[in-house]
C-alpha cells in the first residue's frame, strides 16, 4: 500500500464527467454524502476535468471517521433491560439479518413519524401511561441505549420531546412500548412492508 501525497496522480470514475478520468490528489474539505458535516483538509482524488472530489485514499479514512463522529449527536438512556430486549426482538422480527445499527433506524422511524403527526405523538404518550407487561416483568438489570444521530435527527427528537412533554428516557421507553404493540405482539406486524424496506436499505 502506497502512502500518497498532494500532487500524486491517479485515475477514477467521475460521475459528473461520466468517464474514467485522470485525478490529482489534493487537500480538500469534503462534505459528507448526507449533507451533515464535512471532513476538513483531507487528501482526496480530484478530477482533472471538473475539479470535483471523486475518490478518497485509505489513509484519509481515519480522519473522515473522526470528522463523522464529531458531526453526530449522541443519544443515550438507561432503560430496564427488557426494553432493549424488546427493541432487539422487534428488529429481528422485521429482518433477522439486520445489523445492530437497525436499532437506531427503527427508533428514528417512530421519532420521524411522531414529529410529523399529532396522532403518532399521542400514541407515544398513551403507550407510556398504559399498564403493560413491561411493568410486571421489570427487572433490576438495566442496559444503556446508546446511538448517534445527525443533528437533523436530534432536532426531531427534541421536537417530539417538546410535543409530548416527555424527557429523553421516557420518550425512548414510550417508543419501545409502541414498537411492542405494533411489531412484536401482532401476528402480522404493522407497517411491515415499509419497515422491511428500511431494513433492506440498512443492510446495503
């Protein structure tokens, strides 16, 4: 593996030019593909024709990851272990092959729906108020729910917290309780096709 420097030449596919093009490695600020955050001053392959970044070498990967981690917002909550078990069971029921990252996608699916719908927000509040088997089976053991989300996702969480008047821990509890009602309990999970599509994207 070669250590590259600014000015080194290579070739890469440029999707803007729609061709295999000559590239020159340069130091650039490279935005993330989802538009949230930027990896600053990393070595990248730049198309000699259109001056767009078309590739990044392996040596830039740690810097990209570090920048990505800084751009993400941590969301954490201490929950009774049964809540995490239920979340994992729901993920498994949607698609047994999903990665652990699907926890976040499933939670944010409910957050996103609730941020746009008063009915979904009301369901979350109602789920937390109901007597459930979770309360009966609650055990001393607790697990930490820890995910990292984009700032836009964090803003959606804050909006739902404001609408429902729930703190972060209670919001996560209420989402899992609703997931239990929608996905674990029914013979056929609700929103199954939509969630399977979400799982398929998560596995790509």
